[in-house]
C-alpha cells in the first residue's frame, strides 16, 4: 500500500472510541483493504488488513479470544 494513498484516505473515528479517554482508533478503506491508526498520531504507524483478515480480526475481538500461535 502506498503511503500517499493512506494519507489521502477518508479516515473516520471508530464509533466505539471515546473522546474523553483519548484512546481513539481511526479506520480508512484504501483500495483493497482496511487501514487503522491511532488518531493521536496520524503520521505514525498504520495497520493494513485485507478484507478476510479484517473480518477475522473483528470476529476475534468481539469474542475476546486470541490464539497465541
């Protein structure tokens, strides 16, 4: 994924993020994937998932279980 594409993406805060705690996650949908970043550090690290891995991540997060492989 090209950094320019991520910078030009339309980022939005998660509906589960709280402005009061300052722990906000932003999500964008660049071509072919889903990107996440810390809203406090928009120029910092970005995690990019393809759609199947993103869906798996969400399912696992909702269940609250993680494999430690």
